């Protein structure tokens, strides 16, 4: 996935994506990943969703 940020640094989401991919054992490479099987892409996407909801829940429980 290309990064359109002017400073060419990965976004927080990009960092999260690669972190989660390594945790679940998915070999995610920088750039094009269209050859990634659906099951592996789903592992990454599902775990990203879990993490986002967990952070949201944690932030709102402390209020």
C-alpha cells in the first residue's frame, strides 16, 4: 500500500498493520499485497478491528 504522506513516514495505522501481521504470523510486505490469501488478510484486518475497539473501550471506561 503506498503512503501518500509528504514526509514518507508510515502512519500509525501502517505501523499497527505491520505489528499485528507479525504477531499473527502473516508475512506482510511493504507495497503490494494482492497475492495475500483472504484468510491471512482477514486475520490482520480482524485483529486490527479488535485492537481499535479495545482502545476505544479502554478510553471510554476511564471517563
